[in-house]
C-alpha cells in the first residue's frame, strides 16, 4: 500500500510545522544543561545525562526537514534568483537582529567581539571557519544557519539531479546517503587531533567541526530530506506510521548515550529522523489526526526559528541576571528552567512578529511577484525550478534551525 501525492495546491504540511517547536525545544533543553541550574550535583549530572544529544537530534531533524519541505513545496514559474531572495528574506533579517543582540549582551558584560568574528557571523559564513571563537563565539546556534545558506545555494542544482533518479532506486539512494553520513566520523580521523574542544565534547575540534559544522558534510542530511520527499511523492513510501517512526527516533536518542561523540552528532539518529519526517508528511496527506495541528502548536512551530535564534541568549544572560553561577534546589531549578523557556518563547514571539514576518512579507517578492502570486502552487513533479513557498505558506520551509 502506498501514499498518494497531493493534488495541486495540497502541499501544506501542518504536522511538520507543529513538530518544529519540539525539535527546537530539544535544542533548548540540551543547551540548558550547560547552565548547571541544579544545586544537587547528582541531579544536575542526571539532567545532563538525560538531555545528552538532544541538541544534535533537534538540528539534524531541521536539516532533514529542510530538504523535505523545500522539495515538497517546489512550484513552477519561478526562478533560482527568486528562490534565493525568498530564503534570504526569511533568515537574514532575524539572524542579524539576534547576532546584534548577542553582540550587545557581550559588550554590556565586557566581552570584546572583534570585527573579524562579528562580520562572518552576520553574513552567516562563520560556519566555514574551524576556529572556536568565530564558529561559536557570538550567538552559537547561528552556525546551523550557515549550513542552511549553503543548502539553499545548492538546492536549485540538487533537486533536478535527484529527480532524475528512477523511482525504483530512491530507497537505495536513501540508504547510500545514510551510509555516507555514517562514514563521516571515519573521514574525520584524517584531521588533526588537536586542539581539543573543551568538555563535555572532549574531542579534537577539527574533527568535531568537520562532522558537526562543515556545511558540505551536513548537506548529506539535506539531500536525505529531498530523497525522502521524492519517495513519498513517487508512491513508494513503506507505510511506517508516525508512532513507530517516533519510537525508532526515541530508541536512537537513547543509543546516542552509548556512542562516541562523532557518531552521536548525526549518524545514529539520522535514519529514524528521516522516517519520522516522511511519516508525518504522509499523515498530513492522508488527513490523519495529529497532536501538532492545534492553533498553539502551529504558532509555536511558526515561531520556532525565532525561538532557536534567541534561546541561547535567554539561557545565558537570564541566568546571569538571576545570579551568575547561582544554583537552586531541584524544584526551584525546574521552575527557573520553565521561566527561561517562557521568556524565550515570549522574546521569540516578538522577533517573529516584529522582524521575521514583515521581512518575509515585504522583502521576499517584488511588487510584480506579489501581484502574480495567486494560483502558482503546483505539485513537486510539475516544478521545473525549485522555489520556497510564498509568505503565506512559509511554514513549510522554515528550518532553524
């Protein structure tokens, strides 16, 4: 039994939109462990152990999702330049706002950021630099957006090439891509063993950077997302439901805690995550019930990019405001964690409303494009040039990540 492709105009995937906040929340919880909020060392260590690898899973989900939804939402009648313009309008204004806010926070706390670090971060090219202060020194989560920029640059080339693969070979292609991802830690061993990344990573930074942040290496997850979209669209989905796919992803998350860091980053969890993304899309296509389609879930999903951009700043400087290095009893620390989460959501809501939505609305299209917008959305198979959805449809393409 196979899933059928959507009719023209039926490419919206609300379940995947709602799931995006869950992925962003995983990143938040993983980063929160670095704040050491719990006064009891045993509880603090246990919390860190529970959320270990959560951020890696969240980012990998976003990368696979990005390839899937951009492919699923591709439409005829647009050019590559229009696609790049829409992507730039989506990510750059909010990113610049978040990076400048981070720079302001660093300046207020007497931490100097040199121009040779700040400028690459603003332009989202810092991901290419295997240097810790440049790579992570301003607003650390933006490294993944440097990868996304690279994905977007390649997408107009990748999609036509991957569409040429016969449908009967798409699953084989997916397996090959997963195998290539699993081989990356072996390739990383060819890089220098020093300098070391500080704990808890405790790995050679060049090797860690190659698997974690080097854009060509992370592009494999994006390619896997494209292939999964083509599998679903071709009617060759193997009918794994969201429940079983989620259980596989959970099992992979548990397994992360027993693998070396270079395999933890992507290799262990990427296949279950790809299955989960495709299963959620099929659930939407077939109109199945989903807990991620409610109004609140969809709003959180829409604001998840802003949440991803801002959460590290709220965790770091929120803790500083409450007391640098301060810890709390277990109930108190849980309360502080919830408070920081609530503040992150609130600030993200402001960034989403004030910067992201207006930027997408006013910068992603020319006046002529906006006038010609109606009726241009078509199914994947009919789109000769890949583009991002229109401003009213951007939830299908948002990837923080």
